């Protein structure tokens, strides 16, 4: 016959298993959020100016719905600032500048032709233009403060290039994104950065 202490142990319920959600990783889109550029525009366009919305608090319109924001360390520059010398380097820097400044200049639709055929194939112009309109609304008063600052980590070959674009909302915040470029019919164009899809064009690094 079992002793009284053994009978008590048998009556005790087994320990509950650990909650399944406690250590479960989050959805894949959350884990990728720090790699992709911040913000999703109305038509699915994710472009460089939306980082400014995240940094400035969204201007008059607030942060776009569904936006994932994660604090990141301030960008650092190794060595002297990039200064373009060759025609290819100058073309790449000018594209980087236009990728930011066409919006406050009211020339957003004209930027579409500055992208590679690959990007235009996966991002119809109507969707691209809708994104620009939504960005203007979200930025509000901060629209006029958008500015290109410089390029960092520039690599240029005969037909492709990559760089980190540093932009800012003047007097408020700074951000960096990874950008790609490629020659199409002998002319430099903005190419989708790695790990982007649809109307995503740049990969967020900081800000």
C-alpha cells in the first residue's frame, strides 16, 4: 500500500506546458521591418520620402497606418565625404538627389521615368503617382523640408552602382537608405534595392 506522501504526489496535476506564444517568433513581415524602407503608401508605393514621415512624426498627417518603426543608430561616415568625379558618379548622385527632391518640387510623376524597366514593370505608373499624392498629404508642412544631403559607400561599375543615400527633414532628423542603380540603354536609372518587391524601391538602414 502506497505511503501517504506518495498518494499526495499522485493527486497533484501535472505542470502546465509553457504558453505556445511566449517564445514564438513574430510574423515574418515584422522581422523584416527593419530591412525594408519605412511606411506603406496608399497604392503600395514604398519610397525614400516616407522615411521622412517616420522621422518627423508624419508632418500634419501623422505616421501612416500600419507603419513599422524601429529606432536605429545614427549613420556614420567613414573617410572623406563622397565627391563625384566621373560622369557615371555624377549621374548616380543626381538620381539620388532627384529621388528625394522631386516631391517637394511638385515634380513627383516625372521621377517614374528615372527608374529601370524592371521597376516600372512591377510598379505601374498610376500606382506610383498615387503614392506620391499620399506622401504629400502625409508630410504636410514638412514637405518643404525634405532635402538630399549626401551619398555614402558608393560603388560604381560599368553597368551597375550602389550607394547609401542620406536625406533629411531639415532641422529635425536624418535618415539613410540603401539604393541601387543600373544602366538601361546606356542611361543610368534607379534600380530596386535588394530584398524589395512591387513598388518598394529602397531598403531602410536608419531613421
